[in-house]
């Protein structure tokens, strides 16, 4: 009995040491989280996620929804998974960026640089508003300036009704 207990404890310790060498064991694990960033003007950012894992050098977040308030406008960035490291969020899978004005941007891989306030993608994307639909191969969106630059695009623009 003692040998079985010793082997069980030894095996568990061995696995933990092996995982630690590979940095695969999270330091913390959170389920159904909400994180608020508050500044002098009020709530700046709300991050919701089904699961978050904190590792020594990065965070992994599952089913994430990042809600920000830029220039008085609400914006949402959703993804199946996100990795956070050094003020940069790497988003993967079914990414949907929406603005309060009805603008919607979808892609499969996006990089969000928090300090620079830029969202970039090197994968195909679709941008839609009530007046246009744009598809392209890659983009850079400067949230602060409200400017999007894209490569190899096709645009469908709805003409205003004629009088």
C-alpha cells in the first residue's frame, strides 16, 4: 500500500516537474471571468471570457469578448481564443469586430496592439457597413484615428437613392 502511494505521489510530482520544464502548466486558471479597466472618465475596457489561463510569460483566453469605449463609441472584439503577451493580444478563430455605428469586421487571425491602438490581420477579411461591403487579403486598422488600410480589396458600395 505504501509503495502504491509513493509511486502515485512520485508520478504526480514527476509530471508536474516535466510540465514545468515545458511551461505547460498554468500558474492560475479562471473560469467565466470579467475584467474591468477603469480610468478617470469611467470604464475604459471590459474583458469577458469563458476561461483564462495565466502562464509565467503569457495569458491564454478562451471565448473572449473585449468591449472598449473609444472616442465615446462602444466597440467589441470577439474570438474563440486569444493569447496576451507584452500588451499585445493575438486572436484566433471566428474573430468579429463591431462598432456601435454598425460597422462589422470579420477575420480568422488578428493582432491587437493595445498601446498603439491598432488591429491588424494578414488573413482574408470582410468589412461591412450599411453602405458598403469590402473583402480583402489583409488590413491595418488604427482605432485612434479611425483609419483602415487594406490590401487586394474588392468593394461593393451602395449608391444613395437618387432624387
